[in-house]
């Protein structure tokens, strides 16, 4: 696996999911994980890219889950909007 070469794919996936979240009215979801800045390029066991891609996969899974079943508390209706209006008196 060539970690940095997959970065464009992950960035595109983040952008697409953030757009879907926004279009779906989901405003309180954590931002995607930040890209690593400390990779030494030596292929270390436990490379920062491994952690990034694992976190990216979890973020995407959570975003898709949220899109499939948004929580009722995400954008709760106001108390006034939740109550029926009184009938007009004649």
C-alpha cells in the first residue's frame, strides 16, 4: 500500500461526505482527521499514514451511518414548533 498516493482519493471522499452531510442538514459532526505532517518516509512499523487511514475509514463509516439514520437531536425542532397551534375561536 502506498499511503500518500491514496491521499487524493481520501480527500475526495471527505469532500463528498461533507457535502452530503451539509445537504442533509447535519451540522454537528466532527471534522475529518487531519493529514499527517511527521512521516519520515522510511516505512516505519506503525507509520503515521496507517493511523491516518484507519481514522479516515472510521470517519467515513460514521458519516455514512449518520446519513443513513440521522439522530433526532441533530436539529431538534423548537418547542413552539413542536406544539400544535390552538384552534381559532369563532
